[in-house]
């Protein structure tokens, strides 16, 4: 049974309180919080101020995905705003080991995300230090895109690396996750499924979360 992390990016921002209630009352495990800076990705979303409000209502861990340059400048702000996990991008971190240590020193779970073109083999020497590896299964920046099938191979390869190194790293998959492909993604080795449009744009988001959870 995978952990389910609905992505707030696809929520109705005029009804953030209701969307938090929905997550609280559902079987979702985490809330996924996508931060975009208009530099690392060609889109701008929301930052610590919004997280601060969301955390007033949310009763579940908040999984912050930083799609930003120079994440080290903002990690403390997100911790103060209530982040429980912080994931930074491999492609945005020249000193990834330092970034990961910074996040862990604040008592948070630390994750590294890789874009579709970045091979999992590049994580070999950091795997033992991270709690989460987030495999982007679309190009980051927008919700509602189509799952890139090559991601399945990356998930199983990463799973093998984790087994070989005997680490407890969670594999999180983000982008284009649907009720149709979720089972295959879990079978490839995913531990956490992020789902934006699949959850928030469905007729019954609460049921959709349960369906994903019970696959
Ligand atoms: C994309 C974000 C995703 C996004 C996923 O850059 O990192 O978390 O919200 O949205 P869906 O599930 O709609 O593809
Ligand atoms: Zn994300």
C-alpha cells in the first residue's frame, strides 16, 4: 500500500480551508506542496506565506517540493512556516550534500528530486543521506501533464539501488499519476504517489484518494 500525497497545486485556491479539510478527512498520508520560482521552472506558484495558512488547518505532514534555484536561502523560512519534509532538486544544487544536511539539521525529512532527463545512477553517493528520492515523471512546472513511461524504468532501477545499499529511502513519484497507471508505478517500486489533477479535478476527491490508497 503506497503513501498518497495529493498535490495542492491542483486545488481550488479560493477554498483552501475546504481543501485542507478534505485532506484531513481522507486517507491521504501527506499534502504535497509545490513551490515554483519562475527560474528553475517556467512557472510561479506559492511560498511560505501560503504554507503558514495551510498549516493552521492541516493535520497531516506537509511535503514541500522546492522547484527553485538556491533553495538554501529559503529552507529555514519553509521550516518556520510548518514544512515537515523538504525536497530540493538535484539540478538546482551545486552542493547537494550540504543542502541535505541543512534540511536534516532542522529536524525535517530531506529529499532530492530528479528531472526526467537525470539518471538515477547520479544518486549513488547521496542515497544513504536522503530520506526521500522524488522521481519527476513529467517536466516540472505544471500540473496536468502526461506521465513519461521511461519513469517506470527509473523507479525500478532506483529500487534496486536502495535494496543494494540497504537504505530506508522512500521513492516518491510525481507527475501524471492517474488511477490507470498508479498500480504499475507501485509495482515498479514507488512508495509515495503524488497526485494533483487526478485527485482535485475528480468528481469525488475523497473517493479518488481512497481508490489510490487501496490499489
Ligand atoms: C509538477 C509538480 C507536481 C504536480 C503534479 O511540477 O511537481 O507535483 O502538482 O500534478 P499532476 O498530478 O496533475 O500531474
Ligand atoms: Zn511536486
